[in-house]
C-alpha cells in the first residue's frame, strides 16, 4: 500500500513540475525574447500576450514544492542545501520579474523596467537549468547528508543544461507568440523559432550523449537489452516531432508549432525521468527511501485530489477565454 502511495505521490510531483515547465516556460521564454525586441509596440505585445496567464502559471511551482516537502522530506533535506544559491537566485528573479511586469505599464522609464523583466526571466531560467543539470548529474551525498559546498551545483554539465533550457524556453515563447501575434512581429517569431529549434535539438543531442557516456547506470538503462528495444520509440518519436515542428514553422502554421514544441519538451522530460528513475536524488536516495509515512502521503494526496481539478479547470478556462490574438493595450480582441 505504501509503495502505491509513494508512486502516486511521485507521479503527482512529476505532473506538477511538467505543468510548471510548460506553462511558466513559455512566458519565461517570452521574457527572454523581450531582450531582443526594439519596437515599443512589439514589447507591449509580448507582455500583453502573457498578461492574463503568467501569474497563474506559477501555481504549479507551489504544488510541486509543497508536495516535495511533505511527501519526500528525505529528498528535500538533501536538495535544499545543495541548491541554496541557485534557488535563491531563482526566487529573486521571479520576484524581480513580477515587480517589473507590474511597474512597467505605468513607469516613465519603461526601458529600465523592460530590461528588468527580460533579465529576471533569463536569470530564473538559468537557475532552473543549473538545478536540473546538478540533479541529473548527481549531488555529493555522504552519510545521508549533503557533503558538497555552496557551488557544488555548478558543473560543466549544469552549465550546458542551463544554456539548453534558455534556448528551450525561448523556443516555447517564440511559438507561443506565433499563435498570439500577427504581422511583422509574427514574421520575426517564425524566423527566430526556426533557429531556436535547431539549437534546442543540438542541446538535446548533446545531453543525450553526455549522460550515458559519463554514467554507466544510465548507459545500461538506455542501451542494455531489452531496454534498447523498449525505449527506442522515445528518440524516434522525438525525431518525428522535430520534423513536424520544422514543417509547421516552414508552412507558417499558427497553433501547431506551439503544440509540437510542447510535445518536444514533454518527450525530453520523459527521457530525463527514464534516466533518473527510481531516484529522488540520483544515485543517492530512491523515492521509497525519501518518502514520508503512508499517513502523511495519503493526507497530502487527498488534499491534492480536491484541489487539482479546480486548478486544472481554472487554467483551462483562463486559456480558453484569452485564446485570441493579443494587442498592444494589454487587451484581447
């Protein structure tokens, strides 16, 4: 029974993280692209395209964090001290970005707050990517405690994953803007999305090679028999989606590029889950070792079971209401 609760808790956390990465990922990507736009009307369009949804997207971060603390305290107690620096940078960037987003429309010096919004988005993404890289690469655990220093999270691999996530979020942002804008700005997003897709695929390939080459357990997971047969559809499907994404951009579709970009992210997320399962802290603590008592897990799952449909319903309703093109006045038509 406890094993079933642990698996269910892990799936809920994975779902919350995936929703956060996809939903907050595209609006962080819009913030990154904000740094490369020059026309004030275009900048206003970028901000208006995410204005109704950006703060609600971060609800999923709260869900994932609360579930991790309550249901996997063993992992939380190891990851928190390992990530003090990037986590503080991440939270500071989110706050700074939010303040800039709210202040910019009324500010006299719009350019200053605009760059603050863009740099906050970039810093939040870099911090996320660095934490992801250190998680996949593994942290130094000795005697059940974190044994690394305050900069143990910073490695060449985490630098690569940080850069890859910046490109990935920017791709999500560009495809979202293709759907939400039109005219010259949409044309620019089509061009940017094509190049970003190539960069993202290069990073996916690099990480996919790096992880098995430096870790025998991951190499056996992917290339050992019969795993090779079972898992081969993942890279094949990734290649098929990449081709579909390229064609949808080339054919100037409006919605399908975003859908394919989301699918590319989901497959990458699934691939990382395959590489790290069943660890809550890779190569150190499994999800069962890190789990709280069955009573605590059951209590949390009941609460999440009641709240999750409401959050999903609100999210779907918001995106449905604001599904039309954005305009430069923070309104929708």
